[in-house]
């Protein structure tokens, strides 16, 4: 019975960590994409900022 409860606790801990990671990715998506564009620019050698040209169809101001 102890193994069963330990397994459930581990499962719940994994779910909590997974939820936290998903929340962080959603909350910081803009910064993540900005970093990806900067890294792509450094790797390809372009000095252009690709983020300024991006338009989001569902973005409302």
C-alpha cells in the first residue's frame, strides 16, 4: 500500500512540474520567440530584427 501512495505522490509531483513548465512557456512566449530570433540572426549572420516584421493575425490592440 505504501508503494501505491508513493507512486501517486510521484505522479502528482510530475503533473505539478509539467503544469509549471507549460505555464512558464505560455507566459513568456514572446520573450522566448525574441530569443529564438536573436539566436537565428546570430547563427545566420543577419543583423535584421525579424520580430518587428512579424504580424499576428489574431492580435488585437
